[in-house]
C-alpha cells in the first residue's frame, strides 16, 4: 500500500485574524469535503482517504490493509468528525477515537450486494446513515441508531422508471441527507446513459419513505410525458429464406416500424420539453444537498437560445431550479443552507472559484473578493494563492467548497510549476470563536514595511521564523533584539512568526529592494 502519505501532509501556515482563520497545506492531498461548520475536512486520492481536524491539527490518512482490497473512500462527514466511507469495499463509519466501525449487513442480500457497500450519507448528529449496496447500486438502506446503540435498517423503495423518458435506471445513487433525516437526495441515470434526473426519498406524514421526482416541470411541461420507450431493437429471424430473400424484406419492415417508434417517442418528449435537461455526462455527479435539505447543486444543459451548460441549484422546497447565467460552462461546486454557491472556472493550469447566490444568479464575485469582504479585509487570498506562471504572477483560488453553514470553505488545486508537483489545500474559516496557534498583532511595530533589507523590531522577539508564500521557512533565529537582516531575501511577500511576551504572533512582511 501507499504508506507514508502523512509525511506529505505538511501544515506550513496557520493564522487567526480576529474571528477569521486561514490554513495552508502543501505537499498534501486534495481536500474537497468540509463538515457543515468547517471544523473538519477530508478528501480522496486514488484508494486513500485523508482527514484533518482544523482545530486540533490532527491529520491522518485512511487506507486498506492489503494491495487491491479497495482501500478507503470518503463520501460524507459531519460536525462530530465522523466520516461515512467504504473501507475495503464495505460500508463503515470512521472517527478519530474508534477508527473504522463496519456497519452490519441486512439479511437476504445478493452476492453482488454483499461484495460492495458504502456509507454514502450521514446526519450531523451521526444517528442516521444511508448505505448503498452493489456496484452499481441495486439497493439502499437507511440505518437509524436505536436506544441501545444498535442499528435499525430500513430498505428504501427504488425508482424503476422515470416520468419523462420512461426508461429504467442505469444506476441509482443516494447523494445527501438532511439533518432532520426526512429527505435523501437521489441521482438517477437513465438506461441509455444520455440523461440524468434528480429525485428525492422523502418521509410522508406516516413516517414512510416515498419517491418524489424533483423539479420535473422545469425540464418538461406538466412534469411528465406519455412517451413509450422502444428499448433495443429485437428481431427473431422468422421468415428467413435464402433463395427468396424474404428475411431481408421482413427485417427491413420490422426495423422501419422500430424507427417510427423512436420518432414518436422523441416527438412526445420534445413537444413538452422546456429546453433544459441534465446531461448523462455527469450533470449530477457532484450533486450534494445542503444540510437543511433545501438546496442541491447541479449542472444543467440548455438547448435553443443560450444553448450550453450552466451551474444551477435545485430548490427542493419550491420544486424549481435557479440557473446561474453569470458563468456559462461553469460547474456548481457547493451550495450553503442560505443558497450561496461556489462556481468553478478553469484556467490553463489552475482553477478559479467564483461566488454567487440564488438571490441574484446573474452576478458573481471572485472568491478572493468575497473573502476580503467577509473578513473585512483581514484575509487576502492573493497573499497565499498567487503563482509564478510562464505568463507572470497569477491569482488562482482553486476548487472551493463552502461548508453548509457558509462559515468556511476548503479549496484545493495542483501546483505543477517548477519543482512543485504537489497538491495544495487552503482552509478559511470566517467565523471562529477562539484563536488558534498564531495571532496577528496589528500593533506590533516592524518598520520599514515594505523593507529594502533591514527590518527594525520595536520589541524583543524569540523563536523567530520567516516563511515565504510557498510555506518554506527561509529564516530563523532564537532571539531578535532590534533588527532582522533580510537583504539576502528575494523580493516578495513573507510571513514572520515569533513569540512576544509569551504570545505567538505573526505579521506579513514585504521585501522590495
């Protein structure tokens, strides 16, 4: 197995600014999952999962025990630091204290269902887990923790035919559960694989799970059709005569009737189509539901005027869709309980992230601008996410996922310039109650700043370290009384970290010779 991944999870900078914090990790994995409050992050790389506790600074990798045993994959996490995973191809819950807890299996599973299962969704209190069986999924169960800690397992009804295209599923997948455990987001890919449709399992007044197709009227007038799906062409070969050639005649006749059935089928659908649809090329692959169960992020396609793909959000309560026309071609990375979204934009080498909202889907701001506003100017992502490219310095915010609360985000990207060849992860918390390791003291006197080499220090410092924007320590001293000589440093932005009267402080230093 790929041992030693933890040594790559190098935390190089942790700064708390008033009630905001930013953490930078380099040479690590691509962290793309964040807990609702932003305290925990996780990610996947090949068959290894990674986990990080933002408050305690505990980091670890999760993997299998032998080669090709399936390793570990994280699907969901909550504010208790519990990870919903498949471990060695079996559904499990992982925690810092207890590590892997394999979930029991229901009775009467098929061989394929026994061979693979995954804990796909978990509530914030950890009391309810959604587990899929089979690959592709053939059954889904809701696990509810009983009074004695036992798991009560309930099988969900499975959709067998959609209301618009009337095709059986190529696969069905659970994609999120709300905190009240009354709604589960579902993904349905049709038999041909050309389109997908969103649906939800919801509890009715009697506490029974029912299937509801979501926002169907947005893509089809009336929300359904009477189209008859022809399926695959079948020919029994009857009437074959080598000499007369009647086989070919009968075959052509049958195939012509089959083609007419397809024309009738497509006309029945197109006559009611609104022009919007979910492509089978992954429009719902990243769908996740906000923890309040109100919103789900998707990508939607459009025919006719304004044709193309757009990021979008499904409002499950209103049974409608918000289309973010501000960023055609972008993906919708996340949506908060309040309807704030992150949108992905791609450059040649890096990714950008933009922020918009269902309040005004025609406009956007960059993640850097949004963060400056949320932190009252305290956190400038340009200080951490500016890269030296062949085309000069470039700010790139990566691929960012907002926490469901909206109080934090995690962003990752791959830095392939120079000798880097590494993943980088950035965690920003907009609303934290207590200081972490490093406090920025704005009254701390360092001058001149910017400096041309000699930096004057107004108060004695100890355990002094200077980091560049890549997180490398480029200067250290056990004590500094009056000056720091930075004349050998290249022009750029640096971060000084030191002890002052028993308090750990930090300041941004600019060298400009």
